[in-house]
C-alpha cells in the first residue's frame, strides 16, 4: 500500500501530456473542451486500445489520434443506449411473466410483500429494504393514487412490480418458495430455472452498467452464466467468450426472439457498425460469421 501522489491537471495540461505521449491532436482547443466536459478519467478508458505495450508506460502507438479516441467513445455511448433500450423490453416481459405466474398460483394480490411467498427470510428482508426504497421515492401517478385512496401498506403485486428495477425483480424470482412456479416462469422463456436466473443476473449487470454510463464495448464480464445442454430455441453453434459484450448481446437477442420474433436488434447492430467501421468487433468478442448463427438468422 502507498499514498496517492497524483495531482490535478487542467484540461490544457492534460492535452499537452497526451501530445507528449504521442497522441496526435489536430485541434487542441477542441480536445480541451471534450476533456473539460467529459472528463479525462472517463476518456482514459478509451485510450487503452491505442497504447503500445507495455500499456503502463502510457505511450501511444504511432499515428494514434484524439479523434480516433472520440470515435470509440461515441460508438460506446451509442452501443450503451442501444443495450439499455433493448433490455427495457426484456425487463417488462420478465416482470409480467413473474407477476402473472405467482398471482395465478397464490391467489394473493399482495404476494410480493408476503414473507410466506419466499424461501429464505434473510433474502426476503433484504429484498424488502430495496422495495421500500423504491416505493417511498416513486413519483408514479398510480402509486400516488394508491397511497391516497387505500390504507394498505403496499399496492398489489401487479402495481408494485412496475416500479422495481430488474435487479430486484431477479431477486424476487430467485427466492420464490414454490419451485413449480419458478419452472412455469422459466418455461415462458424456454429455459430451465438455474439458466434463467444466471442469464437475468448478467443482463441486470449489463443494464446497471448502461444506467451508470459505464464503458461497455470492451468491459469484461465478472461472472459466467449457466447453459442448457439442449436449447429449445435457436441458439449458437459456436460458443463465444462469455467475458465479452458479444455474449451479452446474444442473451439479449435470445430473449427478444422469444418476446418479439420480429425484433430488429441485428439490423441496429449492423447499422451501428457501418457508422463506425474502425471498431474491432473481435475485441468485443464477435465470432467470425456471427450474423449467420441460428440465433441471429431467426
């Protein structure tokens, strides 16, 4: 362990530093403006592919330019927005699959806040802490209406689940006491229970990265997911690297194919890649001929 020694540098000083390290900057004033409004620390993640080895010496490859860095930054931003928009569709479908299945089984409108619905009390208590935070700060009109009209502590499941983020919804699913209900929900997506749980966990992490404006194009997944020996829907012939964003996109595509077989995720990706032809798809984990895989041809 050692004390942090680095000092703050102005945008102008940082531009000079980048030039000293070999980065071509054709318009220093404009580069200063980007650094001032985006932040050097955020942009530094996009310098990495342009650095020579060893990377810790912070020397740029000959011919590397600040404009190339900004192109990568813009690409990542558009990819992040695309991911978030598509995950929203999955989030809504998963919410409805869960609330419909449990309501039909339990005949209890308030099952989400009923501890008898869940297998482990400690997980239920933690989940309720998350639910309380969302419920207390919600400004949704239907929540305000419920609070004003009824004296129940919480609204029914089909209302409450609408304000819960995917991470909380996933926790609800994982802790359901009735395994038959879990299987029924998983069957909605042609998966088994463990695989659905693990896939939703990775999609939740991807969603959270998008929400917090984190880098996604070459981010390494911290977890690996489970898989089924025999998939019931079109999947992949070549197993990709689970640590790369292409695998995340494959999971998203799978769910979208179930929810909306006419989805246009593939075309959106192709259009994005055409906008940024310099992007290294292999670095994102894309396999050769990915667009011909059964998952993407469907």
